[in-house]
């Protein structure tokens, strides 16, 4: 397992917060990734595709240029990961936003709706990990 220092986590958090702040300040938009993807698919707004390309290129740059060792490969099957992806997509539509929109931007704006959403995300994630680690889910 890859161990990250608190400095790496802090730098990542600062970069995420900075990108969300810049997008809000210069474009008046919330950096909710599900909304950015949805709007990119539905409309012709180049900034959305540039934002997503920057995220992908940043991940590639880190993985192949800066990471001290490769990211571990998940042991899940492709079907399980696809099912998980659809469940996450359903959840973002149900919750009217994703973790980035509610957690990074909504909490920063002191949104009560985002606080409830983030608490729901975290509770569900903790319950899922507990169930998975205790062998209840299979």
C-alpha cells in the first residue's frame, strides 16, 4: 500500500480548493464534477472540457511523473467497478450533486443542504467499509 505524508495530502487539498476558488471567481461556477460533465455533454461550453482535461492530465502527470511508486491495482472485477460507477452516478443525480460539489464547494459556502449530503456520503462510505471488512457483503 502507498503511504502518503500529511504534506502530500495538504498540497492536494490546497490544489483542489484553489481550482474550485478560481472557477467560482472567474467563471461564477461551482466545481461539482458531475455537473461539469453533465453540462459538457449537453452543451457547447469549452471551459467544461478544459477543466476535465486538466483533471485527467494532472492525474496522468502525477502517476507517471511524480508518484514515488505506481498506484495499486484494484482487485475488483470490471463488472463490479461498472456497477459501482452506475451506483455513484445514480447517487449524484439523487443527491443533486457529487462529493466535489457538496463537499468542497457547498461546505465552503456554508450550505446546509451540502452538509446533509456530505454527512450522508460519509455515513454510507463508513458503513460500506465496515460491511466489506467484516465479510457481510460477500
